[in-house]
C-alpha cells in the first residue's frame, strides 16, 4: 500500500532537521550550563523540543492514515515532518508555542488534512485519531525516564528542571487531546462509533471545541482540578512540582534568572 509513495515524499525535511539540531544543541548547553544565560538555553530547548513533538504528533496521524488507505498523505508532504506543510501552521505551531510562553500549557492543534473517505473501517479511523496524542504520551515517558528509573542523581539540576517542564507540556497536551470534545483527537477516536445522526448534529461545533475547552479552563475550579490531575500524573512518573515549577521559572528567562538558593534557605 505504501509503495506508491516516492522517496522524495518520505525524505525528512531540512526544516525538521534544523529544529532537531536546535533541540540537541540547546540540550547540550543546558546540560553543561555552557551559556551566558541558562534560562535562554532552557527556553530554546523547551520550545524546540515542543515543536519537534508537535511535528511527530502530526506525523503519527499522517503515517497511520497512510497505512489506513489515504495515499494522498505523501503528496501533501506530511511524511517529511515539515511543519510548513501543515494546513494550519498558525494553529498547529505558532499558537501552541505562544500558549507555552504565556501559560505553560500544551495546546493541541489540528494540522494534517486526512481524506477520511479513502479509509475503510471504524477501528482504522479511531487509531488514526489516537496516534497523535499517543505520541505525546511516549514523548513524556521518554523525557521522564531519568525520574521513574531513579537516575536523576546523574542528571544536572538545570537539565532536570528543563526535562520536567517539557514533560509537563506533553502530559497536558495528551490529556487535552484525548478529551472527547468535537475538534479534538479524543472525539475523533469515538466518532466512528457514533450514529450518523449524532455526528451530523455535532459536526457544526467541531471548529469551536478547542476554544470551548480553554474557555472552561478559565473557570478557577476547573483549572485547579485539571492541574491537580496533571500533577498527579507527573508524580506517578516520579516528577515533583518542584522540578516543573523551576523548569518553568528558568524557561521565562525574560523575567531574570530565578534564585533557587533563596527558597532552599
């Protein structure tokens, strides 16, 4: 089924390779503290790592769609991991980065256009929708490996904080994406199993689902419950609120370098 996809359509984009290189170099700068501004190094590492995870999220959707029967995925450039090929670059890349900078929350966004009529079988449609947020889950598991493996003693403190904050973004993105709200991947998982009548009734609200979720998150009680759930998951992965808090504080380098020693004394 995938033999119709040319090598050019599958070649990894220089744009993605550049983003990945920034992530690796900034990770090294954070690990070694080889930077005049540790906070700026953390910022670069977290933002580049977050964008890389967004690209992998969308790639997972595209790849599973390809195997599900949508051969148009290759011609659209989705298999190259190039974020500039997405249908809504602002929604899928720019806005998520802005939300990370403003509030430290992983914003899910839709980007790849899948021709669903080419795909037969409800399970295939559900797997395609689930593939994206499952990528965030795997990314979070990899980032928190030093924590749940008990190997943080071998990790520099600043790098530990940066890993914790980036992992927090992955967890929030996964939770939000899996919500069964129209327009989000969670609804895409259950949509094939709903009746035609219900799907037609819900369809007009899909463009507003994400806005509704973030509007509800502004309610203090809902916001607190959401982040309590996030903190509980992070603790289950061995990451403390101390780690995520200082990761975000260093990330906001424009506010000045945080003084951890003051809080320890």
